[in-house]
């Protein structure tokens, strides 16, 4: 039976904050026949945000604009999800969507997937569609591997399969990060293509890492964090290797997040001297033209 939607007095507008994420753990288990990969990952949502404004209009067209003009394309995930929702639920409204992009593109921070999830959540709210989480995640599966993580609206999750299976984790720990993006986007497809599958299976490390996060054992968190794509990413982007070496020489843990080109450094309760050291390294990165962000669990 088709749902009946409440008739709105249009235009109506909503602003949605679209967060980024960090993969503390990302392992590739195997490759499916269709070329996609079976993964397992521990993901942390962080307080680095894009901003999305959604306006419902009395027409039926979808208009999309962005502060980054190169993203104003029909294949942008914001447009895809808006079109999918209109068709799937026979929505008789138009949508104006404006994206203010702050999350680096191709940085492995999940910006595109987060944008898609935020449009789904925003349209669901503004049109009072009352879609269940199961209905939301069915839509998310069609759009990208990280979309369902953002639809879960949880700080921590264990993710598996193609990324569509999300299990929220009961972790209260708030991690602090220094993020370095060398202003070079990396293609997810390229990285996965260059990564050998099935050589490492650190299944036990997932449980150990979850345990370490719950206990706030930061040394063990660093020891068990892992990204199977890091070696391939550094082969594609040599600057990533240089950044990692700089922080490792300074005595800091540094790792790639996701399948992009952002490295993160875990920040702890360091002494004043060590804080000065990491600030000096961060300043050197800025002087090279890299983007440097501070972020924390959100």
C-alpha cells in the first residue's frame, strides 16, 4: 500500500551537517566476483562537517549547487539520492540542494557517502516520510559503501561486507586527531585495484582494538590499528609516505584513513614539549600547502 504524504506549505528548508569519518581499522577479506571487495572496518565519526541546505519547492525539478563548482554534476551523490527518493516514493515536490564542501575530496574521509546519507536523512525529516532504519539502509546500499554507516548516526561502528553491514559499537571513548591532506585526491577504484587481496587476515585484532578503545588503552589502539590500503595509496601518492615518515620520526603514530589520501595522527595527553613538537610538524605541513585539521570523535 502506497504511503500518503502530508501536504506541505512550500518552500520549506532544512540545514544538515554532514560529518566525516576515520577508519581506525580497514582490512580486505576477499574480492567478490563482481569486483567489489569484502571488508571489515572499525569506523569513527568525527566533527569535520560539510553543510547541506535542502529546500522543498512546489515544482518537481531538482537543482543542485555547491561552493566547489567542479562538483556540480548530475552524477553527484546528492543529486543521485534526491532523484532516487523522488522516484521511489513518488514525491510531488521539487528540491533545491546546496552543498558547502569542507571535507577534502578523495581524502578517504567519507565525504561523498556522508553527503548522500545526509540528503536521505534531511529529506526524510523535512517531508515527514517516517522511513524506518531498514528502509533507509536499503536505499543506502544502492549508493556507496559508507552510506549506511552515516545513516546509523553512531560515533563508532564495526562495518563488514561491502560496507553495507553496520554494527554500532558501545564505545564512549572520544579520540582526538590531527588530519593531514596533501591536496591530492586519490581514486578509490585505483587503490583497491593495486591492493593484493587475502594476504592478511587480522580477525582477532578487531576484537582487541574494540577492547582497547573501551579501556582507553591508546598504546594498544595504535598497535592494533591497521589499513590494508595504505601501502597501495603510498605507491600512488609519494607525498603520503613523506608525511608518515615525518611524524613517525617525531615519535607519533600516523596512519591512512579509508581509501583516500588523508593521514591521521592520534593525539593524547602529551606533555607541553611534545605538543610543541607536533605543532611544529603540523606547521611544516601547512607551509608545504597541505591541509591540516584538528578533529575529534563526534
